[in-house]
C-alpha cells in the first residue's frame, strides 16, 4: 500500500511540475509578446511624430510646430541659435540643456531669438563652440527624456542652416515602464493562483488512476477469494479419498462428486474471468451483420426454459416479430443469456420472468423483469461492479461470482449500446438492454 501511495504521489508531483511549467512558460511568452508589441508600437509612434515634424519643416524654418511634444531649435551655419519653435513656453534653462550636447568646451557668447508663437525673446548665454562630433539620438533635459533629429536645410538667404527637432518621449517611456511593472505584478499575483489550480487538477488527474489501482487490487483479492473455496473443497475431499487408498471407486463417489463440483466451479470462474478480459480488451473482435433478433431471442428463451422449470419459474414473453438488427449476433445473445440467467437465478420460488423485445427506430430494446426481493437503492450503483453481489444473493444457495453483469455491461459498451437497471424492493428488478 505504501509503495503504491509513493508512486501515485510521484506521478501527481510530476504532473503538477509539468503543467505548472507549461503554464508559467506560456504566461511569460504572452507577457513578453505584449511588451514587445507595445514597445514596437511606441517606437513607431515616436518615429511617425519625428517624420511628421521633419516633413512639416521642409525647406522653410518659419513653419510653426503643431505637435505639443515637439521642440524645434534652428541654428545658423555659424551655429548660432536662430529660433526655438514650440506650442508651449520652454524655459531658457531647458533650451540651454538641449543645445549643450552640440557644443564643445570653448566658451563663446550666443545671441538667439526664442520664438513662442508671436512673442520674441532674447536668449543670452555664455556657451561653448559648436561641436563636430556625432549628434546624440536621445538626451535628458529638464528632467524629461528627448529624442533628437538633426538635419541641414539649404537656404538662399542665410546659407546652410541646421534644424534640430526634439521630441519629448517621457510619456512614452513611462507607458513602457508602467506596462512592465504591471506585467510583473500580474505575474507575481498569478503565480500562486496557477500553483493552486494546477495542484488541484493534478490531484483530480491522479484520482481515477488511484481508483483504478484500488479496483485492480480488489479484483485480485476477490478472484483469490472465489478460487479459495473450490480449491478447499477439492483438497479436503481428495484428502478423504487418499486416506482410504484400499477403498474402491464406488465407495468414494460421494467425495469424488464434491471434487468434481469444485472443479466445475473453478472452470466456470476461469471462463467468466476470460470472458471479462475479452470484453475489456481493445482487440475484441466485433462482427456485425444483419440478423433477425426476434427469432434469435425466441430460440434463446426456449433454451432457457428448462432452467426456469427447475425453480418452478414461469417465463412469459412479448417479442415483436421480424426485428432486423445490424450488430454482432453472438455477443448480443451472450448479453441476453446473462440477463435471462440472472433473472431466473434471483427470482423468487414459483416466481415469474417477463421478457420483452420491441423495436425503437433503428434500435431494439430488450428487457427482462423478474419477481423477487429486488435490489436496495443503496446497492443499485454497484450492481455492475466486478464480483459484486447483493446481500440476499450472498446468503442464498445461488452459486455465482458476481461477474455476469460486469461482462454484460462491458460487452454492451463495446457494441455501442446501453444497459440499465430499475428495481423495487420486494417486487422485482428490470434490466433494459438497448442494442
């Protein structure tokens, strides 16, 4: 028991680890995809705004800026600030921070006109000489992030002039940072939820295996128990025979008959187990063909009449004639035999068994009803379990192993039909086989 429990726990843990890993990987990939897609969209938006600003500038530096995130600073050929264009009033210190990267370490005085709409102000500042080094793509000024685009425009009046476009990308960067933090928080919150869900489903996935394992153990225990009785009978009676070696066979017939009875019981159990194994097998051969099920059931009832007479049980039939069924005739009759035999076996003395066969569209409905003690409601859900016998049947003289209905149920499922039972205590039981 302990070894099986360890194996089941190991299986559950492996399933849990695998499913959790898959979930985590999927979520990480999804988050990465969301972030990358957002990042690409943000970069495209930035490039679109910069391209629009650059195209709006064109060959005339006097065109006003229409994007609230854009600041355009125009420099002369001698690198003096000619104008600053923006929809908002940009403080002088921020303008100075923006142009610092474009000058080297030599001090000079720059006089520039900063233009905000119709207002003109003079920017006077001690600043360094313009640099010839590579222009930076992004800078930080005034506590905000800026993307930079610089290009030269040829003008006839002032010669070659330089226009530097600054795009405030702080909000874009904040959007990406917020998205990243949000995804991290969601991931942290989701992880224990995923662990809990996967642990729950891991237990549920292992539960049928555990139940099948227990059923297998119970099956082996029940089979061993059923075999023990005939073996005990055979050994006991053979012991008596062997204790009197000088006696002739005639004087030993009583004990030899008991041995034969035990052997027959073992043979029947072996045949039932083999039938059950075949019914459960995936390789079970199903040979379907058209046959007259009405005639087949009628012939079967005649064959079972002798057994019913032994118990003074009366069989009545209501069989609709000429029902043609496309199915496996041999297995259909095997199921019907089990149901009729079971009905006769557990009917009351001088009782009755009613057998009916009717057509339902393309199917046939076969039912067997007996009079007797019936089956308790608490036992009905176990009636098709292997080796299961109701309490009255265990105490009765009926010799059975509780395998017949299990075989019938397994064969019914293989044939694509259904088998159900309805019972009322002290009145009787009805088994219905829809084929």
